[in-house]
C-alpha cells in the first residue's frame, strides 16, 4: 500500500512538471498558433541564472529561485520581441522554423559562452527533504511540485476569467481580429502570453534543477518534447487539455517504470509513446478537442 502511494506521488510530481511546461506551450499556441520549441532554452536560461546567482550574488535559495523565475520571464519576453514579433502574421511554417532556429542558436551560445559540460547547482537542498504524510514517506520536492502546480493553475484560471487582459487573451484565442477591433492592443496580448509562458517555464525550471542537480545546454530539450506530446494528447490550443495531457503522461511514465521488468527499463519511452499513439488513434485531435468531421479518406 505504501509503495503504491509513493508511486502515485511520483506520478503526480512528474505530471505536474509536464503540465506546467505544456501550459506554457499551449497558452502561446492558442493565441499565436506558434509551437514555441525555444521554450526549453528559456528553462536553460533559468538554470544558468541559478548558477550565476549562487556563485556571484548569494547562497540564499529563495533569492536564487526568484532570480531564475525572473530571468525566464525576461528571456521569454525578449524572444517574443526580437524573434517572434516580426513573424507574427507570417505562415505557421515560418513561425515553426523560427522557433527551431532560435532554439539552435541559444543552445550553441550556451555551448560556446558557458560550458558544454553540466554545471552543478546545490542551492535547492530544501526541496529534497524527506517528509511523512499519513505514514507515507515522500520527498518535499513531490509535495512542492504538486501543490505549486495546483495553485498556479487556479491562479491562471482566475486571471483568465476575472481580468480584462485575461478575457482579451481568451477572446484572442477564438477571434484575434475581433479583439483588435475592440481596441485591445495586439502587443499587450502577445507579450502577456509570453510572460505567463516564461513564468511557467521558470517554475518548471526550479523543479527540474532540484531533481537533476545540474544544468547543461540541452537541459530543456527532453522536458519540452514531452510537454509537446502532452499538448497533443490533451488537444493543442486547449489549456485544460494541456494540464490533462501532462498529468496523463506523468502517470503513464511512472506506470511503465513500475510495470516493466528491469531488463526492459531502457525501453520505457518506447512503451510510453506507444500507449500515447493508441490514445491518438482513439482521439486524433486530442482528448479534450471536439471531434471534427473531415470526410472519408480515399
């Protein structure tokens, strides 16, 4: 029973991490129609900021965390202004190629200007304390991840439903031209989407760094790839779908680790993506996307 509860907490923690990243991708896609594959490099910026703060500023973990989140927000806003705003109204393929290009440029800058090797970060020790909840031993990281994600999702829901800019963002995801005709400035809507995306990337960066303990130029590649898969499973452009896809991916991933024999542990991702493929056969547009009739295929 205790083992099952611990694995459930693992699934919630991994799912929470994927949900944060998937939300960051989905909120930009819902407004711009852009799959921001440079989202992973924003996470790496947060990781390197932690290293810089710990070495040059302070060892206080709270200040380091705030610095990392702030750096992710600034990096995301900078990418929107420099890279994505000029191609805002271009073809979707142009935006996709721009995102890939920005990702490659930033990875190579990290390789050239920082280091190709992993750099350790030891300032997040408080996220690795053992805790006991109802007689079940868990890590403080698992609790922080799960609770923080729930709080962030609720705060984001309140923002999107109760504020003028949040309502404008929701409307923009449906009919952006109408929002512009109502007097809402496009730059504000896009900048806010990237600001929220950067905030979510910063929070995810903290948990990724606490689990890995080091940062390297390719830190964000695998997490963002899995977040992209979570968005596809939940329904791209659907924020609830991104959250559902993230938690579903976390549950399947932990389930495969538990169920697969040890000799097949290296094939975990193959089994995970195979199960996801079966889900997409059932719901090709994503679980929470409405089914669209596309006619018979010849």
